[in-house]
């Protein structure tokens, strides 16, 4: 899920960029792989008391092998304990389907339609499983395989509430015992987006997701004015809340200097890059935001022993510095002043290359590895006044956000010219085999389509860049979303 994948996609390109080491030493290697996240303690010179971890509960719920209900619940509880081994503060976030963006509903509807084509007729014993969200733990306690409950959107959210409420009760009991014996619990567990009634919610009652924590002070840290529907955005909001609250006297997160984000969704690369630029604009330099993308291992095959799962770890401050060095060539007062605008343009360009919100209408011919090269070239010729237009991405103003596409149209004209002549300049940090600066004859033919692309495709990319910046426009018709889904049950799960 997330950004367009493949060897020319954003994820592959960004991980390649971060292997670049500036000769001045200003941009240390910003990406690494680790088998377990506690290996990051030594890398950052911290222990678990200095670390908070924010995990995507929806990902955790689905990344489980075929198990019985009892095995499934035990497996997830062990996963939570693994997170607790890494960080003192564990926050697990969940989507809130009742306030998802209409654009997200459209994306889900498309994904569900594709999934239905692949559905296999269930056997009679599977058909005996609950088919709606109204069931209790007693109804599934003896189920030998919960896969169908997890896959089916109508039953997954109830399973999520049941299992995580049970995990929370177990860990809250342990935390209370430790607090009595030690004076303070060595761990806080916070669930952001669970209905605390679990499987006891009566049929017909609306789901009421909330923030529940083993320490009420963490609930205070994460309290927000408005609901956030999507887990990816919620993780960034939690990170920001921790960073700001730790500066208060007596804050429960006062010792936290590193926040790890545990997910598989590559949208988070842009979401957390934007957050890093915002913090840098406030001169925050004593806080590390680290994105931990969990990767599957290779299965054993003949002649190949396979590999175990691992994490691609991205230091967002170093990624920000790498992008700024690529775009501006040097660290100057102007660079620091315009870094948010530059990153907003990177986000718009990345969205245009393909993501969940414009998969069907992505602009044909765009590749992230080429886009970043073109943006580097474009920044050599643009003016501060032109770049200021990108402030519309976080303005929460419809007209200002829509006008960001005019700047991006200039980028696309330069992209088109580069394709038509068959080559483009490659910055040093992109000098690897996927970005050698040459264009095939087949891709040269795409140059005209970049100049004449549909305005709605550009507007969808602009909407996405604003959304990643934390500003959602609910009237999506102003941004090229015409097939808005209206028949999705708001009490169904977000994924």
C-alpha cells in the first residue's frame, strides 16, 4: 500500500538516495536494515526509556498467519510485548472508519472490488463464521482459523476491538502491579482508536473509538481537538504530540528523544518527511523521527535458503537533509527558510507519480526516480516568489491549494523537455543504476502527454500533498474526485 512501487518508485529511489554519503559528512547514511528494532538503541545512543514507538494496529491485525482465535490473540499479544522491549511508551493506532476521507472511501471501494474478483467460495464450516460486525468473543473463541474474519471488512473491526481490549486488560493489570511494587510502571500502552467495550458493544450501538492508556497522562498527551480517520495520519499526529508535550514540566514523555514509527505503508515516507520539515522550520534539533518499514523475508526455495523478516529504517531528519542538498545544493539561510515549500513540492511530485489516492488516474509516464532529478534541475531556475506558492499545501485554503498545480505544471514542462531530448541531469545522490540520466525511445514518446495531462489528475495530486500535510479538504469535487463512494458503512474497517 501507499506510493507507487517498483524499481523506479519512490520507496526504492529514497532508499537508494540515503546510501549517498556527502563528502562533507553533513548527510550521514540515513537508511539501514535491522532484524530487530532494539538494535536501534546503540545506533542512537539511547535506551528504551528514551524511546516511544507508534505502531499501525491495522497492519498488525492483518500481518498474522492462519491461526485459531486463541492462537491469534496470543500471537498479537506477543507482538505488543516485542514493541515494549524497544520502547517505554507504546502507542498503537487504528483507523476510525466513521471519519475517513471520501477519497479514502473511493480508494477502498476500488480495492474491495478487486478483492471480490479473487474470492474463493468458502466451505460450509467457514460460512458458519460471523458475517457481520455483531458478534462476541464467545461466538469465535473456538474458531480454528480466523483468516476469514480478518479479511472480511464487515467482521475485522469487531475482531480488532475484542483482541486489543483483551491485550490491554492483561497489560494494564501487569502495569498496575508494577506501579504498586516499584512506584511507577516501566511501560505505558496506549490504544488510539479502539472501542473499549470490545465485544460487549450491543447490536445497533454505534462504535465509539477512544484513546485508552495504562497511564492517564498518556491520554492527555495525545488528546486532540478533532478525530483523525486514517492510521497513517494518526501516527504522524501522535509523533508530533509527543515532540511538543515533552517540553512541558513534568511531562510523562519528557525523556523521549526518539520516536519509531512501525508500519508497512510507504505513504508514511512523505507524511513524516513533511513533519520533519515543519519541525526543522521551528529549529527542533533534539528529536529523532525514525520510520521503520517492516519487510517480508524470502521463502526458502531450492538453492536459496531464504531470509528472515527485517526492517528498512529511515531517519527522517537525514532524509530531509538529503532532499534539501539535492534540491538546493547547499545549506544556506534561504534553504532553511524555504525547506517546507521545497518538501511540499516533492510531496506533490511524488503523489503525481502514483499513490493510493490517484492510482487509477496517475499521470502516464511519471517515475519517481526521474521526478526527483527533474525537481533538482527545476530548483536551479525557480525563484523564491514562485516556490512560495507551495505554501498552499498547508494553508487549508481551497484556492491556495489548487494554485499549487500551476507551479507543478512548470515542473512537468521541464520533465517533458527532458524526455523529448532523451536525457536529464542526475544529482550525485541519485547516481545509481535506476537514474542514469538516459531515456529510452519508447519513453521519449511520452513527453507530449506530460504537457497535456488532465487538470483533474494534477488536482488530485495537490489534494494528496495537502492531506499528507495534515489538511483534509472534504469537498473533494474541487480536486478532481468525481466518483465519490456514498454507500460505504461508516462502521466498517478502514482497510
